[in-house]
């Protein structure tokens, strides 16, 4: 059951599920410019979780990569991604992290969830944005499960280091 409590300051919601010591946890993320990676690594370290990065087949660098990313997110495209090494169905909890692109889920994460989303047993979401989460959590949920917790971090909080406090609250909400 999800109580849907979302304290405004931290933008965290939590359910009634607690993380047992022996639970296997995976953090899966996509990051084009490194912000989501930084947050994903900090979360995985605190949860002692395995971590896996979704990687593009075709580079997204530069202006053309930026424009293509926006187009793919808006159009709901499923770009080719490199093969992942971990099976999410082997984990009790899978944390899914993505940047916000034009208010949507990043297309590489959409491609990943289109393949593996249904095999995820229990999940929590996080996203990194400039201003707000847009439809990202709704899109993640549509491709996987209802999350037990969500966290949205602004890019400026990643740069300033303020994100640490937020992820500590997020991790607490999971444990
Ligand atoms: C194509 C594209 C579209 C974006 N659209 C949004 C948006 O709609 N809202 C927002 O808050 N941030 C938006 N951003 C900003 C990213 O979410 C932000 O820069 C984030 O930190 C990127 O994470 P990353 O470094 O892990 O790739 C967009 C970025 C890109 C590349």
C-alpha cells in the first residue's frame, strides 16, 4: 500500500514497505551529462546496492545529441541501448533513475523499461531535472510498478551538494 505522503520540502513519498537486511537491491540509471550518475552512485553506496548504468549505442553529445534526445523523449522512441549485465528480476528492490527530458522520461530509460520493467518486483524512482519532474514518475510507473518512494532532485542541488540531505531522507524512507 502506498500512502502517497509527499513532504513538500523534500519531495519524497513513501509506502509501508521496509528494506530487510538480506534484500538484494539494484540501482539502475541513465545519465547523459553525469548528474543522475552522481546521485545514483550516492544512493547505491548508502544502500550497499548493486548499480548498473544504461549506455547508449549512438552518442548523444553536442547540440545534435541534445535535440535528438528531446525529440525521442517527446515521441516516446525506444533507442538501441547496450546490453545490461544484471537481471532486475533477481533483485527484491530496483531503484530507477533518469534525467527529465522535455517533461518526459529519458528515451534510453524508456527503452530499458520497455524490455525489463515488467520483471521488476518492487521499485522506487528518482529523477534529476532543471525545474520539475514533469511526467517522469507516471511514465516509469506505467512501464514497471507503483513505486514505494520517489525523489526528484534539481540539477542545482547536485552541483551545490544539497542533494546529499535529500538522498539520505530517501534512503531512510526505504529502510
Ligand atoms: C533534451 C533535454 C531536455 C530536457 N528537458 C527538461 C525539462 O523538461 N525539465 C527539466 O526540469 N529539465 C530538463 N532537462 C534538464 C535535465 O533534466 C538536467 O540537465 C539533468 O541534470 C540531466 O541529467 P544527466 O546529467 O544525468 O544527464 C533537459 C535536458 C535535456 C538533455
